[in-house]
C-alpha cells in the first residue's frame, strides 16, 4: 500500500465526509440565522461516488471515516452509506457527528448498518439557552437522541461542547457531572473563527478550564485508542470518566494533523483554517472507470496540505461556515 502522505510526512488516515450542508438547527457559532445558500442537490456527490472515493482512500491508508455536515441525519438512507463504507470501501471505523435531534429515529438502523459510534453536539443543559444557541427549542430531542445512542450501544458516546464566553462557560461542572452520571465522554472545544458566526461568538481558552477540572477531580492524562482525533484526554482516578479538550486556539495540534475533509459537493478541504483544496467531483464524473486520475489528484493535492491554520494571525481569513466545510 502506498500511504497518502503530505509534504511534512503526515499520513492521512482519517477523512471527514460531509453528506449535506443543510441543517435543522442554527448553532450560533456555526450557521447564521436565515442561511439558505445551500449547494444544489445536483451538485452533491452520490453515494456511489462517495463510496468510490472512500475505496481509493482506503486502499491508500484511510482507516477512519466520520460522516458529518451540516446535519448528516438529514441525508436520506444514511445507514446504507454506512454499510457500504464498511463493506465495499473496507473502512473499519465509520462514525457520525450529529446534533442528535433525529437520532431516536435512526440510532438502531445506524448500529445495524455497522456504525461504530457517535459524537453529539450539546452546549448546555438549560432548555432556554439551547433554544437560543441552536435557534430551536430542542433540548428534549437532543437528550432523547443521547439516550437512543446509548441504547443502541453506539459507544463511546462523546458530547461536543463548544465553550462560548458568557453563554455556557459557567456550565462546565454541570456538564461534567451530567456526562459522568451517564457514562458519556465530554469533549470541550474552543470556538474557531470560521465564518462570521465563529468570529462573533468569541473563544474561551480551555487552559484554565482544564487546570481547574484537573485539580478538582484529580484527573490523570490518558490515551484514548478510538477516534485518532485532536482531543487531549484526561480521566477520573477510577478510570470511569474521560474528558477531552480540543484546543485549536490556545494550543494547536497541527503538527499531528492526519485528516482531510470532503464536502458535499466533492471539494476536499486540506485544512479547516486554509483555502487549500482539491476539486474531486468533476474528476470522478469524467473518469468513471479509471481510478488513476483520481489517485493522482489526491496525491498531488495532499502534497499541498498546509502546515497549519492561521486562526490567531488572520482570524478573518475563513469566510465559509463550518457547516459548509463539514466540521
Ligand atoms: N451537525 C453535526 C453536529 O452538530 O455535531 C455535525 C456538523 S457540526 C459542523 C460538527 C462540529 O463542529 C460540532 O461539534 C460543532 O459544535 C462544531 N463547530 C461548528 N462551528 C464551530 C466553530 N466555529 N468552532 C468550533 N467548533 C465548531
Ligand atoms: Fe447544524 Fe451542527 Fe452547525 Fe449546529 S453545529 S448548526 S447542528 S451543522
């Protein structure tokens, strides 16, 4: 196997695939209220095209795929895609990031299709606050989605909490206890200046938050084998509760970046915080029976993967919203 590697020697073994840029929520840091500038369905990659690309990636080192969006559970027949990524593209680890609103309907089918686990966005335990952050009164649905994920054994169920100054940064302890009681893994995330939404939200540095939680709960560092993501994990002394910190702003992890992102229209973004990209859709359609041009484009493109983001130096740089890239 000839592993896809960038010019800095970083091996690409993790791909996040956006299956839609649409969403049923409008999280304040992600998608603006009133947003309608979606890609036309005719321009979306079909499942056949996604599976074909995933097969080529898999033959060259990709071991993990995360389906994301927008809200991935809005894409019709998502369990079929999960099964095909496992069986046809030979991806051993397929997971989903979701807002969980539709998870009660789909958790069981996703598990049966071979989905490994889910990450769920939950920024607050306060119903009114969630209504404000997400633009809809959905806390009960999200909580039902978490229960459905646990019931379907899509574990470890990870909770993604984006910390927003003055909005939910006072809820860290409550969220930690909520997750501890239910056997969930909490991951706190620093807001990135992606789109106006990300910039307007502001960032809470997780360094003092991490120090306080470590001291109060006697947390010890731990390696988590599943996921291969950027979070740094700690756990309680009894080993029962893990907590992860994703710190793209206060302590970035670019030197270990092992991923690229495929958007719904077939663009591969090589870095969340840069414009570098590879356009795959037309190539896939122009060469339905020959994988060589696809692989050549992947190789040449990945060679150009930027070394790091510039969120601190040029926070105004990324105009697209997270939901458009596939966060
Ligand atoms: N809709 C799904 C969800 O909410 O989990 C998947 C897509 S969402 C874009 C993926 C992740 O990106 C979520 O955990 C969300 O909190 C995070 N996210 C969105 N905008 C962000 C930003 N500006 N900074 C940091 N994280 C962000
Ligand atoms: Fe939708 Fe996820 Fe973005 Fe929230 S974070 S608006 S749920 S895509």
